[in-house]
């Protein structure tokens, strides 16, 4: 696909986004990491998983399984299991691919009863309460991707689903980063923070994961249900106190006395566990950079680990782009500047009667960027979440052009007002500048690209 970046900047940036997403699709990344299946006479393979890419990951395993088993000399090795993904994120089933793994859907980012039921069943499959008990001859193949923290919700003793929903909403609005949120989630869960892997003991557990977190820390992705947890109850308490999130007295006491502690590194139940990253944000950024070079542009990757308040990150990106356009940086124009990571949005309290803001971190980044660029004539940008959903809306993100503010003014849209109420959707939708993709069936976090000519 060839798109001229000078004649169609917006189309070219969308092309780079598509390349980044394609690099992270499960079917392109799974085959090399599938473990040898067990001897069918002795053991079986149970697939468990959660995340926004869960449906696509399950279908990738199903599509590859027969040939994989044939290659290992165990044709017909049994395969079964259960995976939970976000509502609407199960891809259409490819023709001819057998449905061996059950896929169910639940809510994200705030968990619901369907997610609770799925987590209960997944834990029951691990412990033998549903189906046969696992033995040392069995293989558990876990498919984990971003979003699994909300989708795989199983409150610890003393908490209800309503408690988890309230805490999750408050964390999402607080400005806490993903590592902090997942530390809390691990300690308030009966299945995350290594607990799922512990429940699978004595089976061998192999986890294939798609990273959506800065630094690709596998213990943070989906709150690490199959990975030992080095954080503590004390850490979780500190985070909850820092952001003013209330707990009931009994749950606070269980955190204080360590009753809710997670399995730690060295836990014998996790000795037969291994984890493999099959797709990462950096790989997707590198694919987009190569696509830009193929189009005759210079391409620079800032980092795949950028965090911070979305609008402020947008302002910093704008300063870099302006300086590059003026020849004040080492970046040579024309160029594309790429970055990834996971920014945050601190939702401001609404004034009584004021409209509710809509949007997510990609849109918030674009508002901060547009404000700071102030209609610079040689800079275009796109920011979007690689899962296809920015926050809870139907868009993946938004784009910014030199005429964004002029078009907004012609429609009486005031950027400062929309920023004040975290309303990126309300700002970019009337301009026709939302990036709408639908679910992409993968998730390697934020994608940002700036074209400087």
C-alpha cells in the first residue's frame, strides 16, 4: 500500500497505525512460541486466558494446533479451554478453523458479572472443580493480553463485585498509572498476581502474552495472573491512600496484616511456569518506522515507555515537533516521530449541570498537542489506542492537522473548554477527526505519530 505523505498526511499516518496494529496480531506471532503438546496418553492441553486480544489469540492457537501437533509427532492431541475478552472483541471465526476453545465476553474497563462468572469458571478449570483435575503431565497454555485485569475479575474474600467496580472506577479517574492500578488489583483479587498459576499446580504452565504496558513487565500485564508478584500488600495500601480510595475496615485490615498477599518469586507452585512475550509495543513502533522509511521519510522512535498526564505529554511532543520543524533538533525533516507507552487522564470533577466529558487518553493527548502546536503549518499527528478503543468510546483516537483550530473556531468549538472537562470526543467528532477502527483484536498500547515536513 502506497500513500503519499505530502498529498495525504492524514491517510499516511493512518497507514502507519495500521502497520503497527498488523505487526501485533496474534496469528502473526503465535506459532514460534507454542510449546510441545503433552503425550495424549498421559496428559492434555488446557487453554485459559483473558484480555482484549483473547479471542484472536484463541483462534490463532486453534488455527495452528493441528499442524503444530503433527510437527511434534502427537497428531490429534486434545485441546480445550476458556478465554474471556471484551464485548465485541471476538473476531469472526475463520472458515475451516474448528472451535476448540470457548470464548466468552465481558466488560472493560469496569468489570461486570459476566467477567466475574468467567473468572470463576477459569479458576474452577484450573483447580479441577470444573472438568478433570490437572496433573504433572498436563499443559496449561495461558493467553494473556491487556485488559485482562478488568475482564478476569474475582474479588478476594471480603470484597464484592460492587466493591471492585467502585475501586476500579476511582483508580481510572485518579491519574494512577497502570503499574499502580495493577498492584492494587492483584491484592484485591483471588485469581491475579500469580494466583491462577498457583491454582494450576502441578501442571506445567506456559503463558503467551501481548504487552500493553511500559517496560513490558509481564507481572503487570493483566495484573500477572500467572506471574509471581514482587509487590506487597503494603504497596497496595500506599497507592490506595495516595489517591484517596476508601476501603472497608475489614479489607483494609487484611491488606495491613498481609492476609491478601500474592505468590512471590520462588514460590514452589510457580516453579514449572514460563512466560513469553509474543508481541510488544516496540516491535509495532519499529514496523511503523520502517513503513515511513519505505515512503522516503526519516523515522525516529522516542520511546515505547512514555507515561504521564496525557495533555502534558501532548505539549511535550508539540515542543519537540516545533523544534524539529525549525531545524533545532537532531531529527532531519521530512520525518515521522513515533512514540508509545501508556499515558493517564486525571478526570476533573464536574461543575453542577455541566456536560460530561467523553474521551480517552489518546484524544486527551491530541487536545494538548493541538493547543501547543497552535496551528503550526508543517505538522500533522495521529494518536490512537492499538486495541481500537480510546477509553470507553467507539473511536481509537484522533488526529491533528495545521487547520484543526481554525476548523474548530468555525464551529464555535473552544479547545480550552473541552480540555477543562476531558471532552476529546466532543471536540474532535464534529471536526470529523476521530480515528474509528473498530476492535483490532490486539493490544500493544498507545500509538502516536507526528509527521513533520
